[in-house]
C-alpha cells in the first residue's frame, strides 16, 4: 500500500509498506523530480513545495511480470495563523481574531478552534467558514482562564501548526450593593460577592467620586471582604461609590454603583 501525507508546510512524505514478493522497484515522480527504490517498504520526502497546495505524484510499481501505474494527490500543511489575540470579553464569552496566512490558497482555508480550561475539564471544538478570521466562544464560566487554539485547515483537511492564546472571562459583578452606615465624614457599604467558581480569589476595587466637588478616591480590599468604609469625606455631600470584582489577573467586572450622602454637621447654636 502506498500513502502520501504532509511532512510539514513545504514537504510531502510518500510511504509504502508490504509490497508483494514479486516486487522489483518503485518509481515516484513529482514535477520532474524522480525518486526510485527497490525495498518492499520505505519512504521518501519531496520538499521545496508550497504551503497548503495539492501535488500530483505519479507512482510506478514494477513487479516481476507486470507494472502498476497510478497518480495520487498529496496536500502540504497550511501555514499557521499569526497575531492571535483576545479582542473582547464578557462574563460568558471570549472573542478572538487572527491574521490569516498569506498562502496561495488561504482564501479557501477554514479554521479549527479548540477551547480548554486550565484543568482541561472543559474542552470544546469549533470550525469557521472559509475566510473567517474572528470567532466568539460562548457558554463559558465567569472569571476563568481559557486557552484558545487555532489551526488553519485546507479543503483536504491538512492542518497547520497550532497557535494558542490565553483569555480570561470577566468576573460577575457584585449584587445587593447598599449603604449600611454613615457619619459626617464616612460612608460604609456592603455587597453580595459573586458565586463564580473563583470568587474566593477575587478582590474588590472601590472608587469614590462626587458630583459637586473635585473628589476622587480609589481603593482595593482583600479577598473575601464584602464591606468597606470610605473615610475623610465632607459633611452633607453626595458621593458615588462604585464596586468592581477583580480576578487575580486584574480582569474587572462590570461596575455597580450606589449613591449616598454623608451626615450633615450639627448646627452651631
């Protein structure tokens, strides 16, 4: 049996095995390059080819009393994609894009996308249509890291080397953000932490601004805390207190905001 498989982007390997006892020689020809052998099993490489292209290889097998001629087609691997990157994220999706190869037949290529999480307990595979260079992966978990691998695919299903990019979905936002205490110079808030798988690893960024005075202050609090007191405020001023959940990789959730006013200073008699 004779088979042709891609060796890489610019080479094809022709393999033959278990030819009959009457076998004398095999002659292989590709674009005026001829290779011969007299072993019943073996392989040869045709190189200096183009990426993702079809090649006709003429095969002449000489036996003791006969000759067999055939033509088989082999396809080299396509070039890999470049500039693979994450261009958008939500709590449940990651969007990637890439630069297509500049191979001669690149307009015919599709792309295989494989998505795994860090423990590989989640594995999904997808395919694009020809010419597509952007893809959105959905149904993911909030605040988790995923590896997204892209391979170019020829119409004959030969594959490029893989390119991989890591991406982290946004954490879920906090809920039930509310004011729990106030003084003339402080505001205390609390919230309900997300129920994400990695929520125990989240920190929380709190930003405080005022609509009527040039005041802005940002703070970050430690894991598992869900209460915070903002101090050194002015009496009787309305403030905006915004909380974002933050993964260890500094990917932030959508903001949640509560508006509250500090206590007024007591009247002086």
